[in-house]
């Protein structure tokens, strides 16, 4: 009996408090917050995730079957084209380096002797030309042999991966190291056919990672749908203006497909839909006024407002669920 009386008393107290709150709101108005409507730029974008790589990237491969003797660069090192990175033994059978060296030395000496004889008029120009051709062939053979045992960086750039260690035994075709030119970055994304109509060559793009950003543009768009990915292959290129970025990181790739300036843009949460119509609430002389609006573009987060709202009006952004047309409001700053 006592518990029932206590519960009745509590319920009565809650009803009294609710009645007092309603009376207070009736006197002072529904508390709301508002913001001044201003023109801005409506933006529409497409977002994807993709790994960044250097604009140019090349992986060197082994051409012999042998043991790695030395590696002269590590991941992160900046290297020059034709700088030796991985070396194999000089006596690697497949390279025939010693034979190529001997042939080059012999041919060079013969060519130098023929040059002296030609200068003395002892041999014809034809004989000298034939000897010069043999010398060039032996020189090219020696360089080809050297490249089999001294594997050079194929481009200027940064070593982004080393796949072998000293003393590893590798076979022809094995990946040795990768060099990436990071003066610019590129990303490969797959755009579904529903969105490809919004993407054009030159479309502005952003690569976002760890709250940092690189700006770039779409450089290539496939002409046909890839049957495996069920999407179009799109390549995006970015200027490397931030050294914090590194090849291999996964960034958010944003394609800015549309930008429309000097328009009224309102977040979707501040627009109420009733059937086929849309409405927004504005603050006028201490009262809430419900206004029908006509929407245009929609980027899933915001609406472009074509009519119904004007710059300078006060858009109610908080307390919407308590409003009715013409009700008194209390603006909370």
C-alpha cells in the first residue's frame, strides 16, 4: 500500500513538472538555435580508397641464377638511374663476364692500333670502319654481361621495396627491388558504370591521408567496362607537395565532379520531407515559420535550395521536432 502511494506521488510530481515545463515554454517559447543563410558553393564528389604509387615505378628482375653478393641501397634511399643496387658474382656462368671482358680488351687494342695505321695511310677507311663496328659490338656485349651481374636502378627515384637479401640464391625472373619516381603520385581507382558519366579527363581530385591532402586530376579513363571488376579503370595523378606521403599508403581518393558557386546549400537534416514536398523552418520575429523549399542538386549530405529560402534569413537548426507553424520560439545563442 505504501509503495503504491509513493508511485502515485512520483507520477503526480512528474506530471506537475511536465505541466510547468509546457507552461514555461508557452510563455518563453520553444528553445531553438538558428543560423544565418548565406550563399556558398555546392560540391558533389565521388570517394574511393586506393594505394598511391609513384608516377613511374619499375621493378628490377634477376637475369641469372646465382647468389646475391651485395645490396647497395635500402628502402627509402634515393637512387639515380644506372646506379648499381644488387650484385652477383663476377664468375656467374650465364653472364660470361670474364669472356666478354677479354673480348672487349682485345678488340679495343686492335681498334686503337688500326686508328694509328689509318692516320699513317697504311689501311683504308673501310678496314677502320669494320674494326670500329667490331669494337662497338664487343663493348655492347660487355655492358650487357655487366648488367646481368650488376643490376642497376632502371629510373631515378626512391627504393620502395627490396625483395632479396645478401646470400639469397635467386633464379632468372625473380623480383629484386622496386624504384619509384615520387615527383608525382598516381592512384588507380575503379568507378562503377552508374558514376562514370560524372568523371571526365581533367576532373579535379584529392588524395587524403592522415588529415593531409594532395591535389591532382584524372589523367586516364578506360573506354570500356572491365569485365572482372565490373567498373571502369580510372587513373588519377597528384603533385607531390607533401613529403609525408609515401608510396604504398592507402589514401581516400576524392573526385570533385561538380562545383556550383553562389547558391544556397542546406544540410539534409534541416530539411523536412512530407510526401513529395520539402520544408525548412526559419525564425521570423520570434516565431517559427514553415517554408516550402524547392531542392536541386543532392550530394547525399546537402541539398541545393533553388527557391523558398533567401540569404539573410535565419534557418532553425535545432529544436525542429517541437515546432509548429507560427509557434513562439526562444533563440539560444
